C-alpha cells in the first residue's frame, strides 16, 4: 500500500462515520459494498393517486390576467455566470384551423439586480411559437403561445438576484421573483442540494412529489425525461378515447394534447421560476407530427446550454454546477460510435479537469441497468456503444428514469461488479399516470422475451449473460448481484455533495412526505480518485492490455480486484 492510502482511507472512514442518521446509526458508504441485493416488497396502496389532474385544476388553469402577462416562468443554467429565463405569453389555440401568433408582437425583457425592487440590469431575448399539426378527422391542431427565452449574463456566483420578466412597454411585467446563482467550478464549492426526478406527468402523485421536493429546498433540479405525458392525455388521462386507433382509424399517428404542456408550465412555475431546472428528453417527448417532425414542444419550450457546451442541439449537452460536471445524454438520437453525439461526448469528457470538477455525473432517460420487467434491456444498444467511454473517464453516478420504480445498483461496468464503475440509479417514479412498475424480470414468469422491449427510436441488442449466476440466460432467476436495492414507489431524490470525495444520496418516497428525516434509501457515494485513476486512453491501448480492467486500477485496488474480482456480496 502506498504511503497516502492509509491516510486516505482513514479520512474517508472518519468522514462517513461522523455523518450519522438521527437515530445514531451510521449511513453506509459505497466503500462498504458491494451490497447483498435487497428488495422492499410492493405496497399496492402506492398505485393510488395516479389519475391525471383535470385541465380545470387550480394548479393547471391559466391565471385571470391579460394574455400579455408572463406565465410558465422557468430558469435554466447556461454557464456558471449566466442564466436562461423563459416564459410564455398569449393564448395557445386548439382546433381544426389554427393561426400562429406573431412572436414579434410582444417584447422579451428581463430586469434584474441584487436588491429588491432595484433592477440595474436589463436584457432582451428572442421569442418563438410552434405548431403541432394533424390533418386527420377528429384530431386537434395546436399553435402555442409566444415562448420567450432571455439570457442574462455577468452574474456573480452564490449571489441572490431579484428579477422581473415580460414587456415593459405594455406594460406587462411579472411580479418580482428571485434566484440564487450556484458556485463557480471548484473542488471546494458545490450546490447546496441537487434534486433528481423523472417521469413526472401531472397526477396527484406528481403533486406530492413536487411539493415534497420543494420542501427539501434544492438549489438545482434535474428532470430525466418524460416531462408531461401530453401524448397520452386524450387516451388515458382525459379518458375521452378508450381506444385511440378505434376512434381514429384514419389517423396513422397518435395525437398529443398540447395544452397539457401549458398546464405543466403553470404547475411547475412555483419551482422553476426560483430554482434552475435542467431537462433531457424522454420517449413521451417524441410527439410525432404528420410532417414527420418530432420533439417540437421539447425543442421550443426549453432553453438548455447546448451551444455553450458545444453540442448545438437540445438533445444532449453538458454544464457545470460548482465542482460537479453534468453530461445530459440523448437516447432518442444517434448514440453510435460514428455519430455526432458520441464525438461530442468524447470531446466534452476529455476537457473535464477533475482537479476543478471532481464529480462527474451523467443522466439519460432510459436506464442501462434495470432488473424490472418493464423496459428490460431496452437500451442495451446504447450501453454497448457508450458505456466504456463513461467508464474510461470515471463517471461517478448515472441517473435515469423510464422505469417507473426506484433502483440503485452496486458499482458496475459491463455487467460485472467493479469498484471503479459508476453507481447507476433509476428514478423514473415521479408520479405519472402509467403508475409504478411492480414486476421484476427475475420473478417466475416475468422475464420478457428479447423482442418485447424495443425502443421507439434506435435498435435492439438483447444479450444473454456470459458469467455469474445468470450465465447463458436472458434474465436472472433472482435479484441480480449488481442490483443493490429496489422498490416500487413514487418519489424523488436529493444529492448533497459534501466535498470532493463524499456525496450523500437520499431517495425520498412520497409516502414519507409527512415524516421527519426519513429516506427510503440513502448512502454516501464515495469517490476514490487516487485509486480509480481516470482513463483518458484510446481504444487500441486497451486492446494492447488484453482487455484486462485491472490494468487500469491503482496498484492497491488491483490487488483487491485480483483477490476477490469484486464479486463477493456483503
């Protein structure tokens, strides 16, 4: 063991032992793993509250003000010193014949400053409208209100700003709102709390999730796709069409009920107008139009740092929040080695200075590791294309949604327990109308066939396992060794980065919203930068090593790896 390893391990142990539960019990760390797989069995009552909120619900309907006044106000990070402010004015129109509003008819202004009521700075931005068109009998066309995006820059870090947005010439400015900027990239500074949630929709459970999340006072929110479920509202949510293809036999595509997007913007405004909220697309954002256009609402409604991070597309991008670098990956665009996203990701990861941004977090909508029957191995193609790149650059945590349940993995790489692999966490349980997933692929009779879970966009690459208890099989016959903990329930998660090596992850279940200091799952995720050395190498260099992962471990961990192959479950 090298001279600094005992000190490093002692510091990690003291840190983890000093951070205790209210009961006095220590919270486990990833250094204690890998953990014996654990399943908390399903409580059927948790499927309640999954009906969509009606359009006349108080949190969804339009305020009784002039249509020139801003609504659906939302913040998003641009750079560490700049912020996007977005909002909507005017009235959306639904019907057979719709005429778009004129985006130039209303100005896009943000007034802001560091003192209440004193706005020394002003910025102007751009406005747009979009349409969702269906030239088929019975389907409703839609044209949006005017969507405004303004970039305010030159902001000071960790500073509270007050702002108004709108058009001062009408006048139609919003009430005063405020936000606090995040720290600059540094190994010493991190956001207070980062909230993660996925597959939200607009149900009673969504309400509980967002109310609980806001009580946790996050400094930033990340939503891992499936934001609104507008594409299912007329069939499932609105309950007006029991069988879409039966009711509209001449429509080759499904209609999406776009007013749900406006309802979502109003519902989320108490959060998004004060806390920067970052999103990535899910499959329910595809929303195919008759002309073949997809993702129109997602692309037009959300401002993300695409050009700032060199991607030039809303489908994948990156940003910094203090000492954490986030990569937001797109599962519904080309992710192959030969594609633009892979080239961008390789370049983006190569630029990360881990001395400045110690933590590297990736998000995407569908999980690569999943032991539920739902979406089982659906995005195996994407994993095979991109996983090694994340592993090489020592990504610490990967968050995903899509599966409507919670699951946290042991550290893993290529379906093998690996002390230097990321911790994968599935949080697709925000509250949507499809309810929680309850069937596990390892339950008797619940293993799907390789052709059952095919992604809407992209190929299918099902595989049988080549080692371990599931060797030669498509599914395990018990909870896989790499699945540390799973439970079917709605909720959200909070990540608190303590320092450059320790971050506390807490999964907050909806049923625990009225209980103090209760978490459905919690663990300290611990980085070992002196052990798991970042691997910025070319593929051919790995081939020279014979594909032996232990070549890339610190000598101290290489010995441990050789002795146990990191496969003994504690």
